[in-house]
């Protein structure tokens, strides 16, 4: 069932040895770099000559457009009606009931299913057209507005899930119940790592600023490798404390001593290997060296002191504060530069059940400039072509108000039947607006995109046919996109 | 030697960590808010079950159906926590049917994986051509586990019913007596209320003086004179109400009405506050009564002191703050939400213990479920009493208060009932004519005041309630199964597994591919558990023997320990497995005997050396060509470091502990309101408990264990992964726990021998059970000299190193030597040979 795992392990080990020779500068017998390259099938993987370790034989299925992905997830579900899905006609419907012909008895969360009426709350925010594409966007996203021609906006996302926990889990893993691998793990497992000093899948969390924002939970299961090997789980890169858990030496142990200790440890482990010939010992020696390389490279990664002022002109002064979304985006760029394959960012506080006009501007201000700067920065560096950027939530929000509706105040409940997200770079066509919803932003009228279709599209950009990429688990060939049909959204491909 | 290990209490602790993976034991609910769940008595049950060598058939029956055994013992009920370990939710807005299905599926999947070696969940949506479990069987199996009194929403409380109280050892004998006597008293008092004494009717017609009180004068501490308070007040007035036709203090503004000369409540003083109030609007929060100040503190920030009784989210509650700003709180459970536009009577009792568990609540005369025990470690510090007057209705616009009393002790159920009906009783007494609705209340009043026998029962009840509360505080709660007796277990088949696509109803049944359940067994969990252990059942013994083999050899005879079906891997040694299974069953499911047999086997005791020939033919050692050699489990790695350093605390059982963990692991994922948002590390010897006692927050499992593949315990795991990653190296190199262990091992070596050679021998004897050979020794000593040379020139680093971890380094004559030895110990602790079994 998993023959390739053994091959993986050997290949990874050889790659480690190869770089160890470079690093430690001592000659350990191993296979030559040339042979290594061919063993890894490097030619098939990339034209840029980035070395890849691990990954599945036969992948990618076809040349990849995206080598890396930066996935910005807005936890809590941003309201599409106030940001992306312009519905000018709604102002005439203020406080009128949502017509039953639109709702069609659809299931609601138990937070509003008891409401006696469903009064329509038009967005209080102004919309305008931007760019050559003339894309309509809310005034809350002035920076995003400047790059509408770089992004593809999908307005017709839909899902089955109506609560956060299952909906995010579904977005990330293709199943509402925890236990399946997430997208980042699938990609790392399938395509391997392009960096021998850092994990191939990194997770970052950005702070939100509004004190009364309604915050939803996330959990380690969202970046878990599920039934794939744990080595494909996301590794947290943190803005406080140790940037990577346990990366810093204990007090009184400088790097110089760590190096001495690892040399001696490696030698003794080598002696053990000579006695017992357990390949796991060999792997362990390599992993300690990888750990040391991480210890050396993580400080360099997180040290932003050499970033020029122009960086902060682009990302904003907020990017100087650890943990802000802007700083997280900057860190995501630095990770992408180092060829970390999958970078997952979470920003919370989007669950605007109430006080939306007060909270939403703050949430948008948190993320707008950072997301814009990230895309522009990647573009300037020539990396946008092969780096996919995603900006999404887990579902949408209702046109009707949850709780009391006034001219200046309203809230919105969860809405799975339509919502918006955008993607950029990595094989995505810019300036595209995909799909249309009805005048209430309630139902999709044209070109629906299911979460599965989104997942299939991400896989496609990585050169993977989602239908042919599975893992045998409990007797089933499990795919990220599950058993139901999923289609690549061709209209947004470059 | 093997017998000694099997007899040690640590045997059970070790075995338990495997079983707890299968049982998906954790210390939080798992989904969404992921609050604390009090469940550790179940974990301790597992440890003790192994230690007293409970046979596997009994072990099974008690965990799956202990509650259905005749006259189940407390232990047998605790055991049923097995199927209360599944993750649960309280996310607002969810649809309960959907989660009822998810819970049932989890229990069916877990049972299937643990006892049947079958992945029954594959059949959730539809039949599969080659799968022995059709869809109907999946729902029929799940039916056994969903016929429960448990609600879907866990209420975010630590003690979601059904639960049992597990008294502390010193209370084990007394507790059944107290609870039995409480039952008797309540029955006797209820009976008295159903039989009107002959004199009652006569008494009813008698004229009475005004000024009656619900309780005795000695107990009634304070009664608010509402009409007097309203005089001249602009924020409230006496107005007609629909409560007993009486006027009530009605608030016209959100501004409290001060109550002059009200009593000062304090932390060591028991009290009961009782009030009748009108709740105007569902979506608004109200402060009913309070006595509180904000104390400005320029250093620590502002803090609150005093108390407040309020309604928020339609739930009543009370908070009490001591003078260090910490508060204890009682809040009605979610299912006790009150309706707006109604009168409600609230009683909060406090026993003067300073503990959160010293609070109790009655709503409309009835003791109600409250939001559990919260953070049990919180204790009130200092005083709560203030000079500020008590305020009624600080924010209660459009609401009203009809009665407000403070009593100087904890009231019992009968008194609570009287208080809750007092407005009506008082009105009836003064009218001198009772309506039928008041008659029962008047009878209770009559009995309390006029019937000495009833009074005796009532005062015994008061005393026993207090004792029960104290026992509860000393004890623990654990979650158990409780069968619904009003229906037989059944389920609906769901079209494509969708909760809202209910199809045919099926009775609970065992999978049709296996021998049927005999007719003499009851068709419930108990019958199912007994059926599992029947000799004709081919799966249980094989699956269990295989799992035990896997624990010892690192890999099962059937590698897919959770899947013996056609989709799993075939056994490498079919006959061996068959023999082991039969042997296990025929020897009375004796687990200690079985483990001993494996450990004594020539297969286990052969050398672990892998020759090139063996590696080529048998790379994974599936053919058992050599002795088992595999990286230890997460818990063992940490425990081994602690044990070899002499730090390990061998205490068995008790609440979970929180050892070292990097900052921010919990906060990074937690909800703001979660009571497991901030990781408050324990100190002292709790840092050195065995790892199976480490608190498991399921949405952010213990970081160092997680990295070594310890499952998050969100679902059943019968086969752990065993990866070999750089992050693992970072843990054993940099986790405070491991460096502290190294430091302590070095300290012991320092004392044990005068020179480096002897010290090295001491350390390797502890870690490897052997001295190093020549070449190894050379490397180790050379490294030690390098360490010493470094610390000699960097004494401040030596000092820092010797301060890693909480346990102080005892005064060492030579700091440089100690630091260099600590580094050497640290190096040895990271050896492949140490990390590998």
C-alpha cells in the first residue's frame, strides 16, 4: 500500500546526507548529487532548478503553475454583501422581509431560525468600480481595489456547512468531521519540500484588533495531516515566544555548544548504526541535522531588520508590529522566498452576528493593505507567477439582519448558499469576476463554485489532477475532494 | 523481573496510555469552545483495572455497559465513561440532529475499531460491494450507543449529564449513606406534602396576625421594605403587577435604588439571597442586585470587589469578587433559560467556604442545573464586604422586584420552595382565603411552622445538604452512560449519511456478517458487550491479541490493527495470531498472563541487530527476524528522561497536570470565552508526573507529546504513527523538561563518583543499562572536555544552564564541572539508543 513511503524515506535521507556534507563539511559516503537529482525526478518537477525532496512518484501529473501557495483564511466568515457582492437594489428593500421565494425554506442556524422575521439589511458601505476590469468593491477594501486586475474574484462559492467549526474543517480537509488531511498536508505529501532548512508547510496566525470582534475557534486539526504521516502537518510559525516550538536552545547553550553537542551525538549515533544497522538511526542522525539547520535558518527568516523602508511603505507601519496581519503577510513572503511550499495564514474575528457596521471596518483595515502588499511584493519579485495567493472565509452571511436592524446597525447570520473569495497569481487570471448571485446575494444564479471545486482548482494549479490523487485509508481511496464530483474552475485560469 | 513489573502500580499506568488512545480520553470537550471536561476518574479506572488484572471480558463489559449490570458499583459506572469520551460541542446555531448522528457514528466507529477490527463507518452513506458491513448494520450497531439520556449540547460545562460523583477516598463509605438518607428525607417530606393533616383545613380558616415570615426570625437577616424604598425615588416606583395581585417595585430607569442599612455579605459568612423579579426583554442583560466597586489599582490594573446578581442571555447568575479581583461564579445551565415577560424567583445560596462549589441555585423553587464547577482552583481571597450600599435594579428598566430577602444560612429545598412562593403565600394569608393554587404552598408553610416532625426532617435535610456539598467539593465528577429505559435502542438509516434524510427505522443489532446474538442476551449495550466476548465471536480475541502484540513488538501481526477486513493488511503470521487469540480467551482473558507470555518469548528476546540480509528480506521486521526496536512513544520518551534523572513522580491517579509548555500554545487557537484559553503551568512535583497525567486540551494537545505522535484524542486511535522528524529533535534538545532532566541526572552523577569516568558510567547505567564501549567512551569524554573548556571561559552560561527548570541545582562545589556534565547528560539523553526501545 505504501511502498513509496520507503522510497521517500531513502530519498529524503540521501538528500539530507548530501546537504549535511555541505553543511558540516565532512565527507560521509553517500550517493552523488547527480544520481540524487535523477532519483528525485527533479527534471519533472520544476524548470527553475529548485531541488525537491520527498513527494509522490508520478506527481505532478502535469506541469504546475503554482509552486507555492499563501492561503489567507478569514475565520468567522466575512460578509460578501458588504465587501465583494454589490447589491445596489437592496437599498429599496431596507427592513422589508426577505421574500419566501428566495429563502425557499432553507435551513438556518438555530441562532436566527427562531426570528419572527428576516428584515433585509442593505450594506451601509459604498461600492465603486475599479481597475480596467471595472470590478465592484466596497469602500472598506481600498487597497484590494487597487489590485482588482491582479485577482480573480469568485462570487459564487457555496458549501453545505452552516457552522464555523465544521465549515472550516470542510474547507481545509474536504470533510466536516476532523481527521482528514488538510490541503497544505496533501500538497506537501504529494509534491515534497523545496527547502531543506524549513518545513514545507507553515501555519501563521495574525491578530485582529477590534476588541469586540466576535472570535471563532480554530484548532490544530485544521493543519493536521490526518491519516497522512505527521511529517506533513503544518508547523506553526509564531509571532511571540519561540517562533517555532522548541527552536531556541535552553539558556546557557549557545549555538556553538549546540554544534559541538550535535557533532558528538551524531558520532555516537553513527556508532549505534554500525552495530545495529537500523535505518531509523540513520534517519534520526539526519533529522538532528535538519533540526540544527532550522535553528540556524529560522532566526534569519524571522529577522526583519534588514527589510528596507520600502517594505514598510508597501505593507504599512503595522508590519513592524509582531503578530499583525501586515507583519504576517511580510513573513509569508519571506517564507515563500525560501520556497516553503504551503503557507497558511489565519485571521480571526469575522463572525459579525451583530454591530457589523462598527466591527467590519476594523477587520478590513487589519487585512486590506497587508493582502495587497503581499500580492504586489510577490509581483515585484517575479514570484507571483508561481505563487498562488488565496483570500477566503468558510461561508457567507445573510442579507437579512440578525437581531435588531436600524439605519446604522445590523448583524448578519451564517449563509452557506453563496459567498465570495479571491485568488491571485500561480496560474490565476487577473481581473476576472466569476459567477453571479441573485439580487439578494442569497442564491447563485450562474456558475456556482462548490468548496470541492475550489479544492480541485488549487490542486490543478499545483499540477495535480484531484481525481487521481488519493491515499488508501481504511480501505477507501480517499481524496481531498471526497467522493462527489468536483470540477476545476477553468474560467479563472490564466 | 517481569513479575515485578507486572505487580508494580506503574504497570497499569503504562498499559493505560495505549488504551486511552483507543478510548479517546481527553480533558476538554474538543469542539468549538473546548472547555474543561472533568473525566479523569475514568482514566484512573483504566489504570486500576490493569493493576488489579481485571480480565478483558469484564474490562469490556464494564466499559461498554457497566451501568446496565445488576446493582452496578460506582467503579462499574465510572467505567462507562469509555463512550462519554467522544468530542462534543456547544456551538451556538448548530442543528442537534446532525451532532446526534456524529456522536453515534463516533461510538460505532470506536467500538468497531477496538473490538471488531472493522471500519464500520465506511457504510455511513451506502453499501460497498465488497464490504461485509452493509449500511443497515452500521446504523443498527450505532443504535446501541445512542439510547441515552445525554443531550447533544454539552453546555460548555465540565460536568455534562449524565455524570456521577466520585467521592474522595475518605468519603467513599459515608457518601452512599448521605445520598441514601437524602433520598429518604426528600421522599418523606414529599409524602408529608401530599397528605393534608386533619388540622390543616381548620388552620386555614383561622384568622392570623400579619407579619408572617417564610423562615424563622433567627435565620432571616434582611428583608427589603420595598414601598419605603420607592418613596421619593425617581428611578423606581411601586406599581401594580400580575404577581399575586400585589404592587411591585418597578424600575423606570437603568439606575440602581440604594438600600440603606443592608447587611454586608462577606466571604466567610454563609448566606442565601432570594428575590422575585420581572424579566422584561429576552435580548437584554439586567443587573438585579449588586454591591460592588471598582478598585483603582495603578500597578495591577482596576479590579472589581463585591457581588452581583444578573441575567444575561436569558440565564441568571451571580458573581462574587474577593479583594484580589478573582471571582467565583454560579450561572444557570443553558437549558434553564428564563422567558421574558415573566416573573421568576431566584435563590442563590453560599456556604461560606470561599469555593466556587460553595454556591447553589434555585430557580422558581427548584434546584436547577448550573454551569458546573468552572475553574475549581479559584478560591475567594480576602474580604468581599464593602461600605457601599446594596443596589437593587442597577440596570432593570421596565423590570420589577416583588420580594427581596437575605438569609444568614444556606436554605434547604423545602425552604427554597416557601421563599419562591412567598408573595403568593403572604397574600393568601393576609386575605385569609387561599385559592387552590396556593393550597400546597400554604400546606408547606403550615408543616414548617406547625408540624414538629416535618421541622425535624427539614433541619436534618439542611445539615445533610451541607455535608453532601462538602463531599462533592472533595470528590470529582466523571461522565457516564445512562440508558433510556422508556424505549429500546433503535436508529434510522440515513440516506447518504445525511442527518435530515431519515429512512427506515432499525432495531439495534450486531453486524450480520458475525454470529448472531443469542436470544437469552438483552438487546442493549449489555447484551452487545457480552456478545463480543462469546467464544463463537471470531473477532474480539484476535483483534485484542493483535493489539497487545503491537504494544510489545511495535507493529501488529495484522499491521492495520483497526482493520482486519479485506481492505486491511493480511496477517503476517495467521496461525500464530489464531493460537494467541484462543490461548488468551481460554485462559480467562488474563491480560497480565498474556503480556508475560509475549515478553518471555524467544521472539521478543532475540537480538535487535539487523544484518544486511535481514534488512533486505525483512525491512520492517514484519517477519520477526530480529528483536523489536522502535522509537518509544511520546509519553515514554518524556517519562524515561524524568525517571533516569530521578525526577519522576510516581504518584498514581488524580486530576490532570500541566507541566512545562511553551507560551501561547493554547491561546493561539482558543475562543476568548474558553476556560482553557490560558495554560497555567503547575509547579512543584506536578511537573514530574508521568506523561499520561498531562492535561489534554484536544484542540491544542500537549505540544511536546503531539510532536512525538501522541494523538489529539479527538477520535479513537488503536495504532499510533511513529515518525522521525526534526521537530522531535528540537523537543528533546530544547524543551525545559529535558534539559532539567539532564541537569538532574548530571547532579546525581556528580555525587555518585569523583571523576568523569565514573560519572559517565553512572549516567549510562541509568540511561542504557550498560557502560559505553571504547570508541563511544572516547567520543563522550572528548565532548565533555570541550563542554568544560567552554564553560570555563563562559561561567555566566554555566550559571544559566544550571538554572533551567524549576528544580534548583543543589549547591555544587564546581559550577563548571556541573554545567559540562549537564551538557554531557543532555547529549546522552538524545542518543538514538535512549529514544529507542
